[in-house]
C-alpha cells in the first residue's frame, strides 16, 4: 500500500538560484587576466562538454581545452598562455589555474541554507550554550555543557558530546560525531559520519606478551593471555580552518590531546591514532593510517594509502608518496616513497632494479652454462 509522503519541512530554505556575474567581475574575483568581453554575463560553471551558452567552461587541462571546439560556452577559464581552439566572446587566463578554480567555485557555490534555531526533533541539553545564528538540524543531540559558536551549522543526526567546544562558522555534515570534551576551532568543516574523539586503540598485558618478545628477539616466546584496555581520558583539539573527510576518525589521547593544526585538510577514511600531533596546513589523503603518538610537522603531505608506525616523527614540509609504509623518522623537506619508505630517488632506483631482474637472471643462466662448458673442457666433437 502506498503511503503519502510527508510535506517538506517549511523551515528548510532551498539553495538560492545562481547569481549571474559578468566575466570582468569574475576575473577580478579570482585574479585572472581577462581577454575579450568583460560584460558577458555568466550564470554557472561547467565542463566544456556540458556547458551552456551562459556557463563559464573550465578548460584548464589539455583534454578539456580541446573540447572547447565543440562546446556551447561563450566563455572559458584556461591556463596562462593557452589559446582556446575556437572564437569565444571572452576568456580568463590564470597563472595558477587550480587556485583560480577554487576561488571560482567559491563564488558560484550554493550550499543548502538551514534555518537558524533548533529543529523540533533535536535534543539540546539545558546546560548547553548556542551562539547567535546557530542552526541545529533534525535529530541532533547536543550534550551537557557543550558550547556551539555563532553561525555554526549542525546538520541532521550530528552528535555533540558533553563539554565539547565548537567554534564559530563551523559546518558539521549529517552523522558527524564529536565526542565529550573535544574542541573544534572556527570555520571547521566535518564531512558525513566522521568521528572525533573515539577511544584510542591502547591496551596492555600484565606480563610481556607476543608483541614485546617479537620486537626484542624476532621470535614469539610469550602469549597474550589477558588484554587490558587503557581508558582514554584525554581529548581531541582541532585548529581553525581544519577540514575532516567523510568516515575519518581521530582518536582522543590517553591523557593529553590528539591535535590537528590550523588549516590542515584530512581526506575520507583517514585514521589518526591517539596522542598524535599534526601540524599546520598539512594535506592528508584518503586511507592514510597514522598510528599513535606520532609527530607530523607543518605543511606535510601524506598521499593516499600511506601507513605510519607508532612514535614516528615526520619533519616540516616532507612529502610521503602514495602507498608508502613509514617505519622510521622522516627528515624535514624530503620526499620518501616505498615500503619501507626511503628517499624517493633510492626507492625509484630499487624499483627499476626489480624490473631488470628477469633479464639479469637470464644473463646469469647463460653465463653459468658457458662457465660450466669451459670448466668441463672440449666435448668429444671438438677433440
């Protein structure tokens, strides 16, 4: 039997329609050079293949630039010194095209605008404090003594634990979990189902167990007959302008704080272990795993799938390439790769040598046959 759908919540405000901008206004906003008609109206941003006449086609890659020939767009964003393959009414030339694209998308972004106030289905404890203009969505829970800064948006099904502190103008997407006593700075973005402040993976055995004996001797000479958890009574602290990806997890510290510095961006499915400290303006890509008690410096880049052992220090401005396994400290301003991670050039040389192994083995086999013939003397046919 069909059931009648509930009417839309009248409190929800749909995204506003796109505001048209002139091409000249866009050039000034994103710091690009204008070529052609600066009065041309632009109502949207699109790829060349799908762009309409009033869209700005983004053609900052060679393939996209070629697609402009068949595009309906009359304007485009291109790389500095690039020449569009067709006559346009105007185009924008950018020295740093991806940075220009970031500013362009910000100009045309139309995020949903939740209403201020508290949704009737939300549960906000009486001792919690909400700043001016805070929006609390459907089925949100805000715990005892929690503080939510002005202009922050808690979308449906967000949980904020007791004593948590969330700064101004933050945006927590559906299902985000902020644990007890966790602190977020201003303008923090938390994507769906991220978890900030779960207990750390920290356990002990009454006597030396398998891990300790294996580390000491390389052999397993003991058994883990009892495993005792270490309660995590610390917290998590995020600086201003941090972004946390969907399903990422940051574990609270055992005693102090697991920290993420100002401006750091963390991708989906990243694990940050307890007691770890991450510096400012780092980029941490998807499926990175950082074990407990690590020290990650400022402006570090961890590419996708990197694994870092516990108690490792990575210096400022270092880059760890995708899929690397880091088992020892990484000096500042170095690029490492491989498993185990080593300087990039060394890792590439080892990879090249591995690819040569097949031919080397064939050469060795041929030389071995020749040596054996020489050692055995001439055969009957040669005497």
